[in-house]
């Protein structure tokens, strides 16, 4: 049997401990699965029983995959039962990984700060990190997990809805006309409704939304909104997932970003913390990035303060 062949057909569900034991008994390799490690898959997508079964069969419970341990994977995925099973099997909560963070220190910023024993010196959160974590939890609760598939928005710091409309040179759209589009956007050609966006003032700035398209994230929209400030655009692409862009002071600064993605080896310590706190929460991430503090999800899901129509121009040149 080729290494890893015993896991054919497992997919993403690693919760059936009897099935895992049966596969292991038939020669499945506890160290190899489809180019990765079974323990990491179980830590993220499995049950504590499967995690414990695999943990007692591997040579090193802290063996890394893509630079992180299975315990890190469990903490980032918000699977505290799996993390506890790994710790009980000897995994080290305080082993430094991406951005100098350990899984134990990350957990202090999340919903289960008592997951592990008292942290050693140097692993406690700073006051500023505690404040970031508290605001992240509030934002996630306020705006929800994700925009609707196919929706777009831009979070803009320091300007209100009226100033956003002025910068975009947009004109009001009657509520009844916008309501017809909201009720059935598929009844229209995209070119016809792409110029229509909603705009809402929030503490710290404003949110520009479009439930049916990527209009707010177009470069020509973001750059106009960002004059003298910063804007973060998000598009929930049905084909490729959440896409992000940043514009600063009238120029596109970054694109092809992945808001709501996991912490990455390339990330700074601050970015690792944000990746953990806002995993699968791209809108909350965009709000945090720009310093917006919405009290609820209305600026995202509607109805907005006002609907407007963008003037006809090339929004892809910037």
C-alpha cells in the first residue's frame, strides 16, 4: 500500500472514530494524508476521539505541517475539545509558531481563554492585544460572519455617507427602485444595476454596500473614497471566495487579499492575531482594519441610509 492510500475517501469529515480505527488497522499511515498529516485534518475537522486516537499513534504530536502544529490548527479552527485532547496527549501549547505566537497565547485572545493551564511568563496578552481582542469579539457579534455570496462592500475611515456620495459624484436612487433590485437582482442585467450602491454612516466612517455585485470594490470606487484616508473593499466572489483590496489616499495599495483567512507564515504578529480573531469574518475584519465601529449588521445587510447611482466612467483604471 502506498503511504496515505488508507485514507482514500475520507474527505473533510474526520469525526468517525470507528472508521479511523478500522483504516489504521488495515494499514493507513497515521503520518500521511493527501500530502498533509492526518492529525492536522482531525484537529480541524474531526472529533476529540479521533484526535486522541491519531495522537497516540504518531511519532511526534507536535510534528509541523506548513509550519504549524496540530494544536495550532485546532486553536485557530476554534475546536477547543480537539485542542484539549492534543494537550492531554502531550502537545505543547506554548510552542512559538507564526508571528512568534503560540497556540496557547492565541487562545487567550479567543472565546476559550482558560483552555490551557496558566501561561508562563511572556505568554500573557498585552493591554493593547486584550483591547483588540475585545473589539474583535464585539465586531463579529455585531456584523455577522460573512457578506452574502456575490455581495460587495467598502469600509471607509473618517468620512460619513454624505461625503462618500460627494466623492463618488453619485446621485440618489428612489427607495422603491432600489427595493425592486434588492428583491430580484437577477431580473436585471449586471451592467444596469452595478452602478447602484448603498451608503451608510457608522461610527468611525461609512460603509458602501452592494448586495448583488462587486461595485464597491472596483478600483475607481475605492481610490475616490480613500482620498486622505483608507478604504478596504471586500467582494464575496461565488467562484473563488472572499477577495479584498486596500486603497490609501487615492491610490490602490493592495489587492488580491483574503480577508477572513487564517494566520499565515508571512504575517506580522499583528496580522496573525487579526487572522485568528477574524477567521471566516471578512466584514468584521474590514471594519477593524479601517477603524469602523458599527453597532449592528444594518450597514452591511441593509437597508442603507441611502441608495445612490454612480456616474458612468471607467472604474477599472486607477
